[in-house]
C-alpha cells in the first residue's frame, strides 16, 4: 500500500518536473525569440521596421493624395510612431553615413532624392534600395519654389526626378527597382493647385511632414536635438523631415533616434499601398514604369 503511494507520488513529481522543464524551456525559447527579434546594435529597437502603407489614389477632385499636417492630413501613422524621411540626397559626403546610422538602429527610411544628385551618384541610390529603403523624388534640380516657374518647367522638374531614379535603378533586381514609390515632395514644400492636379492625374502622392528638425536653418546639433524633441512631442510623432546635406543633422541623428526611443516612440517606414506603383504606371503620361 505504502509502496503504491510512493509510486504515485514519484510519478506525480516526475510529471511536475517534466511540466516545469517544459515551461522553462518554453520561456527560454520565448526569450531567445524575443532576443532574436531585437535589433542587435540597438536594444531599444526591433530588428524589423513596421511598415505603414500610404495610398496614392487621387482625391475625389482628381488632385493628388497628400500627407503631413504641416500642410495636409496626417495620414495613417498612429500617435507615437515616427517615420523618418530624408531629403536632398544622395549627398556625396554624407549619404553613406546616413545609411550606416539607420542600419545601426535597424530602421528603414524613405528618401526623397534630387534628380541631379541621383544622376551624379546612381550607385548610392542602388545601395539605398538594396538596403530596403523606399525612394521617393524631390524634383530634378531642387528649385526652392517651383510655383514661380511655367507649367512646362514644373512638369519637367517633377518628371526629371522620377526619370533619374528609374535610370539609376535600371540594372537593379526587380525587388530593388520596386523601391521607387509613387511619392513626391515639393522643394521647400511649395506646392500649387496645378502641380497637385498634375500629380493626381498620374497617381503620385504628395508628401509634406508632421514635424521637422529645423536642420535646414543651419543650426547646431544641440539646437536640432531640442527642437526635434519639442516638435515630435507637439505632434505626437508622425512623418519627420531630415536633410542629409546638413552635417549637424547627420552628427545628431543617432543620438536623436535613441532619445525618441527612450521617450516611447517607435519607428515605422512609409511605403506605398499594394499595387500603387503599377496603378501609377498605367496612367496616361505616367511618371513611373511597371516592374516585370
């Protein structure tokens, strides 16, 4: 009788031990999975940047979809999400550094490239796309106010930016060629009704931003940090504009990312909605081509 009781207890202890071991193994596996999902060079960041899809379908009046509360509606970015967008490159001296900083924090960004710099450094565009960044365009030569020009010149400036990126990515794999999104940002954010209609007819979305860093003012890295934190908190995140041509911005970029992370922000990437590129490619007088 006593031996039977001991046998039952022993069996129960073995079962409990097995369950406990299984739980511990499961917790270890969960910890390992969580660790694997973290950015290896930034413990505050995930290994993969979540994507937020932006539709390029025109508005009901035919004008371009547009995003960024400095001028337009916010778009689908949630509070305390930040999407890094970077203008005016690829810069011969600083672009590689920007790519490396983004890699350090496992962040994918969206670049708005200027056509003449793309033509000068197509290899930088190819590398940006290969690293998983989305590419939009920012005109051909970046005149500060396109509204002062004729419609013919406005169209040429918009088209030239897209043509430059298409040419730069022509030799890239289809996946990288598809990084060119139907996204445009006006130099100086100076849009006009005619240009918004021009983009809308070709299913190209116009991007402003939800906040900035004031790096274009030529201020130092400490001032950039203070203003970027203040503006992010005022808008609860959103699309931010940075300029890779500003050395102080690049100098401050990594520290600023960490400060935002510590404040509870998470980073997302602005990407086109599924099929947006193909739909834009099918419009009359399209600005982008289809990817086979």
